[in-house]
C-alpha cells in the first residue's frame, strides 16, 4: 500500500489499530472457502469446503461458523428487520427463511456438529484432531437456504435477489476465541477475518449476476448458467441477481469498476462517482486491494451496504442521497473490507472513518458543492439532535462512543447513530487542528 502521511499514520496507529482485527490484507496464510451453490426458485443449495488456518495462539478442537441466514426464521429471537423498516421490507406480507445444515465432513468422515448460539445463529463443528497455531483443518459443509420474500441483505424481492451472508462463515477470532455474532436489525452485526474464495454459482440463465470478486468462467447450458469467481483477502462474498440489470464498466488504475442497475437515468454520472471515489481513496489511503469493484443498485430498505469488492445501493434513494451512498460505500472498501474491525463491539470505527473519508473526498472535489465546514456543521447539528432525543427518552445523556451495537443496550438506534455522528464530528475537529492530509 502507498504510505500514509506520517502524522496521520501515527495518530491512526495510536487511536484505532488496537481495535482492528489482526488479519490484514496481503497475509500469506489465511483461511480458504471453496463454495459451490445453485439457486433453484427460492432455495439455494450449496456445499462449501473450508480450509481453516489457525493464525491465533490457541489450539482449537471445534470450529464455529456464523449462520446469518437463520435470522429470517419465523421463531427468530431477534428480527433482522427493525420496526421502522418492517412494512417496507415485508411489503408482500411476512415471509420466512432459514439455513439447514445437512452434513459436515472431513474427507469421507462425518463430523459431529450442532446449531446453537443465542438465536440458532452458530454452527459448531467438532474436529477429529485439535488444530494448533499455524496449522489447518478442512471441513466440508452441505447446506440449504430457504430465501424469504423480503427487501433485505438476503432475500427475494420484485427486482433483485440479494444473496449476502448466505453461507456458513467462520466466526472471527479475538484473543484466541471465536466471536459469535447475533444478527441485530440495526447496524452491521458482522465480524469475520479475511480469507480467499473460489465460488461456483449456478442459476437460471435469465439472470444477470453481480458478485464480489473476479469472474473467471461463464458457461450457459440449456436454461442454466454456471459462473466461477475468485476473490482474495475478502471478509465476505455477496451476490445479487436480476432479470432487469443493465451494466456499465470503466477502468481506473488497472481496476475494473462495474455498475449494475435497473433504474438510473444518470448511470454515467453514478459510474463516474464510483470511479472518482475509488481513485481518490486509493491515492489517499493506499491502493484498492481487489481487481474488481462492483456497485449494485438493488432493492434494499437501508441506504447501502458494503461487502468485499461489492456494495449495495438502495434503489429507493433520491438522487442526491444516492450519489452520497455510492461514495460512502466505496470508502468502506478501506474502512471495513481492507482494514477490519468487530462491527458489533466497536461500531463507530469503520462507520466513522468512512464518513470522514467522504468529507475528505468532497473537500478535494469542490464540483460536488460540499465544503468541510458545512459537512462538519451538519454532523454536529445531527449529534446535538440525537443527544436531545437521548435525554428525553432515557433521562440522561451518555455520549460514549465505545459501546456495543447490541440489543443489550437500552436503545440501539440511538447508540449506533451516536457512534457514527460522534466519530464524524471528532474526526473533523481533530483533522482541522492536528492532521495533515494530502491535497
């Protein structure tokens, strides 16, 4: 990666690195996913072979995987959709989905496994032998996902099929222990270490497919198309399908930028926004770590969502907000994908840094009509409004940023928003007085 400005690098290391996960991009040794999946109607059948690399100091006799798709069960403890978005997400009425684990093997040997956690959200696999530091263990998991009809990260809707968090994914490791992640409805309740992926995805030939990573093979036989993708140093792998997608492509510094959309009269402008943001953040923070960057317009109840080398942008947004989300989600390719953190326990880190990166982008692109002063002023006003709401609801103001984005907090929405606006405001004030950034 290109060098940071020295003072920023020092402040970054002191303030933020203790919370970031230890597995950075470019690691020689990491886990590997070989996934084969086929979508038939509303069911996704798959087999994944996971080679777990133990880069911790502990030995493991079990492996743990987050089962995010189980959040859409009828009897789920935590709804994956917040109350404010519930009727928009289930616009055709309540619908449910789940993930079934059919078998777990090591070679030809069946392994003992169980599904548990606080919300049937964790798959625990018992290994035949302990895996010690710097050793690997390989398991194959056969699974089936029933997709709900819901406008969410994972589900079927009128325009698109969103396949994020659809496969069992290794729990991230902190202090030598697996971190189990319940699927909370607010914020981004995900934590995973980087891994390499090889994915074979089969679906009806009528669909155009946007996916994280690089497409290396495509073949249509009859009414089915088989596509193969590779992705390195990725924290997740996401796919979006649509019969209605149009695509546009551009190149920037050897990176292929793809835009998938079904309703955008300003598609050239959107693609340019993504290219400009990717170029600026690469020059400022370090080279973009992937070969391809896909911006995908999709039905989604929130503004946008980031995944490694692919981002969602909601088709419901007005034009001004749409462009902002494209830039914000592009920033997440650094402050979530490349440099990761536990988004549940330290929600303010990647969101705050992504928001401040947007401030930097606008400051260096005056043609967008935003200034640093006005953006920080707006952030401070938002912060004060939420402090006022917080006081009225809870009777006191707690502005601590270091809080968990969990249902254990009294009001998760206020907690998450305070984290975001606090970090954006503080970064703005800090930069104005102590940090030198590139022009």
